[in-house]
C-alpha cells in the first residue's frame, strides 16, 4: 500500500518497510512540486542575468508559485 498522505515524488523509488506494519510501502525522492520549481527557476535565472537586482528569495518564491500553478493545471 502506497502512503497517500505524502506528496507525489518526481522520481519515486519504492521499497517495502521493515517495520512491524507489514505491507507498508514507502516512497522516496524529490517531490514533484520541488522538481517543477527547480525547472521554473532555471528559466528565471536567464531573466535574472538581465535584472541582477532581483533577490534570490523572490526568484525562489516565484518558482514555487509557478510549480503550484503547474500542479493545479495537472489536476484539470
């Protein structure tokens, strides 16, 4: 059984737990949200080179906003 209360992984790797709860499966890997944010950030750095006054925190925040929009579009 895959735990559904955890975010979806971009590159999932599953294994059976050795814990007492038999049948429990764990997923590891970067979340899909983090993966989308990293991809969005790559494109934003091109813009940053033209506008070096932008704060890295602003770029990071915008990257996660874009990732959230991509996840919402996937659900549609």
